C-alpha cells in the first residue's frame, strides 16, 4: 500500500477579487471560522455580481458575528477601501 502526497493548494493572487473579498472580512470576529468564510463568500458574490447592497450581502451570509451588522459593514467598507475598491 502506498501513500500519495497530498494535492498542492493553489492560492488566489492577492489582486484577485476572491482574495480581496475574503481579506475584507478577516478581522470580523465570528463564533466559528465557517461563519467568516460564509461572510467572505457573500461579499465576493456581491462584488462580482454588482447586485444589491453591502448590507444585503451581510444579511444574506447569515453569519454569527460577535458584532452587529452596522459595525460589520463599516469594517468591510474600510478594508475594501484600503484595497482600492469603493463600495
């Protein structure tokens, strides 16, 4: 019986929309790491489809954050602004 090496992980480029979206939510405190991932996906979808508002994307994520939605939106806006995206 042989064991193969695990597949390599190909990370997104720092300038990609996916990386920007997930980086923008990295400082949001959540109950579980999956809540942060779900929020990042929702932000990525919001940025890529250009539909709805940031607040709607946060609500659609249904993540269990330890801060309120208003503060989440403020943090995400600031993080996106630092990365050159205006929301």
